[in-house]
């Protein structure tokens, strides 16, 4: 095995599968057929960065080079899995919500106060974590199906990828579920890049995190339909500029709905539950 | 950081693309387009690419990353502009700007090398 884990681990804490051994998907004939040959090799696009390859001279002496156009979207593979998840959820009439935030913004705490307040709506949870099953254990008392997904062993520890979610869904009785919460891995960057086939993405941002987060990490706020500003019970103790946060949220996503919430004081809980019910209503209406 | 999982997906596609060219074909340069709104750090991507390429047809290949600036068009006045300072609101109309570029994550092309006298079918 020649995969240099030590080097990769400096940037990535995962245990990546050596790519040479990762079971490759069957080549998609449509994609193979997409080969279009480009006549000449461009000298690299403007503004491009790259490292010099010291074997280049040696290589060009040994064979003929050509450039083939590919136009392959790196997120396509994840997107295909997400599309099949979306289809399964639609067939089973399950409304799925992907909860995303930095570590500790209050995703599990939100579930702890939400699960007992859903009335006749039958819920289930997929718990994404790098290593532990602590969050799944916190949710055990609520008597809803909870499936733990640990990303550590899959070389993608910073976010949930769609294939892992698809596997975990196999363990859920989808026919007996109306509402599925997916608690993503705590991270404000990577989860935003990976579609999980959910109906809605929700981002949580706690008031201890700083008003500039939306400008620093715009993607997650752009992908979400709802932003929950959490831990608002702490506001009296903090020097937090709420209007500035709201302005920053509007700047990156003018259509984002924003709700202030505290699992301690109960502020915003009703509004959150109403949003859930309304959005689920819309989604079910659309598919009927 | 998800550059490693991206690099591994990239490698799977490169191997798939090179398959029709026979077992001796190698990737020598890989051209990637990355939109400015993607959370991809070029240096991390380079490192992960090198690590993931080991033992594959792209071992030792050069990764060329072209960064694409985010651009958008205002839904009100229709003016197209670069989205700087992460501003998705039109400064003239205060209306949303629809994204035109900036979210790319595209393996655009691969430079391949085939041994002499062994052209592909
Ligand atoms: N004051 C206050 N603390 C809260 C609130 N919600 C959560 N917390 C606390 O914040 C800490 C983290 O909450 P969690 O619910 O575990 O956060 P999380 O987003 O699930 O964290 P990860 O799963 O590790 O990413 C815990 O100590 C909670 O008790 C709140 O509304 N107010
Ligand atoms: Mg949690
Ligand atoms: Zn305008």
C-alpha cells in the first residue's frame, strides 16, 4: 500500500481508503463516450496554479501526449446518491431535514427539545459524528429510531456524504416515518458541499460564534432555507451584535428565513415547530 | 476539510477516463476548475491530490487548478457583476443577485500520455 497517509493526515484527520484499492464504480458508458479530444494542449489557463512536475521532461520523451476534455463535476457522484435518496424519501412520504452547524452550536439540544413536541408526527434521526455515539445515546430516551453514522472510517470525516446516508437509511423503517432529521457532523464548511437528498437544509449558528460567520462561510448559509440563531438566552452576557448578524445573513442569502432560538428559555421553539410543519405541508402537497 | 474525499473521487474518474487508452496510458496533467465559493483550499487540494494519486495512473501528474471568480446577475436591474466581499445583494437595487459562476468543481480535462506506436482505438 503506497498511499501516504501521514502526509494527507496533516490536512485531513480521516483514514482514507487507498484510492488504488477503493472499489471503483462501474464505468458509466455515457461518461466514457463523453471523451472529446482537444487538438492542442493549452499552456494552462490564466490564473492557474500548479506544481512543477519534475518527471515531466522524462515523461514527454517517452510518449505522445494529448489532452482529453472531460467536464466531470466532482460532486456528481454524491449528487447521484442524493437523487436516489430523494426518490426513496418521496416514495415513503418522508420529509428530511439536514441540520448543519459548527461543533456545539446546539443541534442535538434542538432535537432533544423538538422530539417530544411533534405530536402525531413520527420522527427518526440519523446522527452523524466522527467517532462517538454519544449524541445517539442522548436521543435514545425519546423512543424514536436513531441510527448512528460514524464518518471516521470513510476518509470523509468532516461531513456526511450521501452514500453513507443511503446505507444508514436502510436501517430505518421508512414506511413508519414522517419526518427524518439528519444531524450532520459539526462543521461550518464541508457539510454545505454535499447534498444528502434532504428536503430542507437548516443551519444553526450560536450567539457565541460571532457575527461575521456568514461572510466567512457563505456557502452553508446560501444552501440553507432556515437559519436558527441559537443560545439566545446567553445574549445578556455577551457583546453580540444581533442586527449585524442579521444583515450579514441577508447579504449572503436574501431569501434565508431567520429564527432566534434558545433551548433553555424556549424562545423561538414554537416558530421552529411551525416552520417544520409548514414546510412539510408544502413538500407533501407538491408530491401529491 | 474534504479535499481528500474530493481527491479520491477525482482519482476514480481519472482512472475511468483513462481505461479506454490501455494499461500503459498515464495522466500527466489534470485541469481542475474551482469556483471561488467552493470551500476548497488549493494547497490542501494539491497535497491530497499527490497522496491520492500514488499507485494510480495519475501518480506524479501535475494538478492545475483554475480558480473561477464568482459572478452574478441582479434579478432587478439585470446587471452582471463580480461578487466581491461575498455580497449577494445588488448595491443598486438591494435585490438578490443570481449566481452565474463561482460554484464550479469540475475536472475539465486530462493530459494523457500514451506510449509511442501504441495509439488507442
Ligand atoms: N445556554 C445554552 N446552551 C445551549 C443551548 N443549546 C445547546 N446548548 C449547550 O451547548 C452545548 C453543545 O450543544 P449540542 O446540542 O451538543 O451541540 P451540537 O451542535 O449537537 O454539537 P456537535 O454534535 O458536537 O456538533 C451543550 O453543552 C448544550 O447544553 C441553548 O439554547 N442555550
Ligand atoms: Mg450533536
Ligand atoms: Zn440590481
